């Protein structure tokens, strides 16, 4: 949190054909999607972010769309698990 309880978000942006190719590589398998979600969660915790603003500036179709939803799911799952642990301390 920032001053006045304002949330602080990191920004992850991919765009154009290069960004699409990067996303295909990062999200090639369920395991790699989960690994990158974990890395984003670790970075957010280390840098004091409350989460991530993820922006895809290219057309999303088919399996890439499913993979993107999967990484969002994993990231939310990790964030909720961290918040749950904090509440139980």
C-alpha cells in the first residue's frame, strides 16, 4: 500500500508480434505458466507491490487465450494464499 491506502501495482506489458511470441513462450505449458505466475508474485512481494496490471496489446485467440487465463488464475491463487497466511499470523 502507498500513502492513503492506495494500491501499488507493477505493470507487465506485452505488445505487437514480439510480445505475442514472448507470451507463447512463457505460457507454453501449464507448468511454465505457473512458474511465471510464481515469479511475478515473488517480485510483487519483494518490491512491495499489491499486485500486477497485466496488459496484452495484441489479438488473443485460441490456446493463447486459455494460457493467459491460466496464468491469471495461478497469480490470483498465489495472492490469495499469501493474504490468507497473513491473516492467520
